[in-house]
C-alpha cells in the first residue's frame, strides 16, 4: 500500500495500541518504507509501513 504526505492513517505502536495520525514524511528504501507521522495524541512517530493498519477517510475524522 502506498502512503503520501498529508494522509491520515491508523498505525500500531509498541504496546499494540492503535493510534491515528498525519503522515509528514515518507522515507523510501529498498527494504521497507518508513513513515514519519504526527499522532493526534501529541507525539511524533517513526513507523515502518508494515505497522500501518489503514488509511482514514478525511470526512470521518473528528478533532
């Protein structure tokens, strides 16, 4: 699955918790892509693409 800057995604963190956030940067490599995500909880994350659960439809996001 391909992700781009500005998309809102759900992803898993170390404890298994699923968090939503906004993709800020995508680092592409031969092995795996790394996404830099600003979580809506106030933290920033560096997440391998395989930990991303799904994209979020922008019309369903509540702030």
